[in-house]
């Protein structure tokens, strides 16, 4: 394998403000560099990339969510294809991602065990979906809260995908949550960038984290540990997802015919943005 094309669902400026996706791309590039494989980046635009670029590559790794039309086009033109950070509902393609549903359930169980009863959610609507609550973390949050008799639609808020992953989006969504007559005692955000905006909104309202409202999130980008207080967040293995995607391409090129769908584990990192368990206080 001599050249791999990276097809990103984000535009370059969108990737730069999201360290999670930067880390994923770097995982791909570092593994390719070690194997002396050339990489070429293709970012999202209003039109599909040049088919010749994909056809000239030994394999293609797509990063992030793609529409059904995009998936069909990629499958037609890619010699070997792996989906990274997205698992399309198709049996005969390779993919590697984190299990966001399991991670969300784990987080909600842990927050409940810490005594939080009114847990809100701030996230985004999946691009191209009519349902504003269809994104995996949001859907799992709603299902879990309904199963436990705790769901309140007033404290589940999402923004449109054009604004996704931004601190301003997190600020705006958190203001909506805090303006409720019964505000949440904990807020789960879809990623750490949104959590940064949530912090600003909470501090501006004169509230304290975690005394008045806790915050927990996803990704564990580098800034998370330097917030005041440091952010509790689920570490998603972005670089490992990239590295694994490269390995899947190599297996395809070597002749593997059975498709693989790999789900990498996440890790909860508890910091001071949520109160500790009683056992953690005494230990």
C-alpha cells in the first residue's frame, strides 16, 4: 500500500477547532509515516472530491459521519475503504469507532450514583437528519432517562450542525438550560468544546461548578484538565481509532474478505466538575 486518501466530513477550519478530530487524523498520519505510506487529505466541500484522486490511492479512510449518498459514492470509487469514527449500518464495510451509547449509559449511571437527579443534555443535531435528537449520545440519553422515569424535554437541548463543536454553541445551549424554572443539577455535553461554553454560561450566572451544577462531557481534549474546575469527561481514543483504521486497510489489501466492525473502549476521567462518591471522599 503506497498512498491513502483521507476523506474528512469537516472543513479544514472546523477540524482545527476540534482537537478530537485533529488527534484522529494525526493517528492515521503517524501510523502511515511509520509504514512509509503517503497520505493525501480531502476535506469536506459543497461537492464530492475528484474520483480520480480516490481511484489513484491504494485505500481510503473516511473520517466522521457521511450521508447514504456519500457512502455509496465512496464505495464505488475506493479500492479499499474504512470508516473511522463512524459505523454505517452496512454489513460489508470496515469501520472503527467508540461505542458512544455504552459510554453515555456509563456516564449517566455514574452521575446518578453521585446523587444527581435532574441531568440535562447539550449537544447537536446530526447533519442531514430531520430528528434534532437523533445523534447517538443524545438518543441514548433520552432512552436512558425515559427508562428511569427522569426525562424532561425542557432540559434536553441541541443546536444545528452548522454550529456544532463550538464554545459559543455550548454557551447558548447552557443559557437555555439555566433559564428553566427547574434548572438541571448536572449537564452532560456532547464534547469538551461545548463544555467550555457551558462553563462560561454557568460562571456568568454566578453559579458554582459543581456545587450548583455539575458538568461532564466527552473526548478529554487537553484543555479539559486546565478548566476551573477541571472537567470530568469520557476519554475517547481518537488517535487509536486512526491507527486502527490504517491497520484495517492493510488487512484488506492483504486479502481479508470478511468485514470488521471494531468498537474501542472509552474511559471515564473524573475531575472536580462533578462531586465525588462518598467512598472517594474518605479514601
